[in-house]
C-alpha cells in the first residue's frame, strides 16, 4: 500500500529523453512507497486539488515556458512542504523566461562548452567532454552523497549561474583550453540542495541522457536526492 504521492512533469526538448529518463526512476519511487502520477505539461502545477496532496515533484522539462498560475502553484506547494527535484536541463534549463522560477531553483544553465569547433560534427556529442565531479567536505556526511568520492564523466559539463543560498555538495570546474575566451578556471555547482519554506529542493546537473543517469554514481545520487527531497 502506497503512502506517498509523487508527480513527474516531463517534456520540453526531446534531446534530454524526458520520457526514458523519468521512466528510469518510476520503479524506484514505487518501490519506496510512492504512487506516481505523470504529466506532460507544467500547467498541472496550477491545479490546487493535485498539488495539495503531493509529497514530491520530479521535473524533467527542458526549456519551454510556464504560466503564472502554474508557477504560483509550484512555488506554493514547495513552500508548504512538497519536495522538488530534478537533474540537468530538466530543472536548471527550464522556463528560461521566468525569473521567479530561477529564484526558486537557485541555479541556471548558462553553457556547456564542447570540443573544439574544428572537430565538431553537428551531433550532441560535440558538447561531450571529460570532466570530474568534485565532492565537497560537507558531502561526506550528507544522506545524498555519503560514501561517494570524486568521479569522472564524459558528457555535457554544465557552466551554471547560481546564488549562495544553494547548499552545494559537489562542484565541477571548467578548465581553460586553447581558444577559450575565459582566462581562469571556473567552478560551478554540480549537486546542490535548497530549503524553500517547508520544502526541500534537490538538483543534480549531470544527467544529459539515460546513459549518464545509469552511471552508478549519478544514479545513486539522483535516487537518494529524490528520497531526501520528499516530504
């Protein structure tokens, strides 16, 4: 018998595989006593009869837009204690035109510098680079990241604009390469949490496609993050 309710909102840019990516975690949520409802539009956030009963919202909706009534519903639910969680562009590259949404999440995708232009082929892999996710000291005892050490990925490395209200568990650093216009390494948060009213927010920037989410470190972090954020 399930005792908790989760809402998955998925859609937007198909390159992030919103259906396949969220399907990866539905069995995990169900195993942990969540009943799961799936919607393909953020407009569900405007439905108070749905939002008032939720323990967790998982969002995988890249770019797109959100109406003001939906945004108010999302923020109100989180403030009242509903968890809000997601990965990659599904949470930090959603609703670029809404400053109030960015204020809620605390970080915004800015860029993912890729391979040298002369080597690019026009595929998504143009943006894949090897990089390291560096765990911060506070991550050693956090329930999301306990026992996880620095790890390496080859995928999009997010350059993120963020504020210092984020409780950062891990970072990643953009190197300075020949031809780059920046002049020193730039460190961005890669995994963070955030308290908002009575609610908790979890963000993991790795997760471009299913194969990244299936990396043992990434999958463990996301699964733990979903449970941590839940009411």
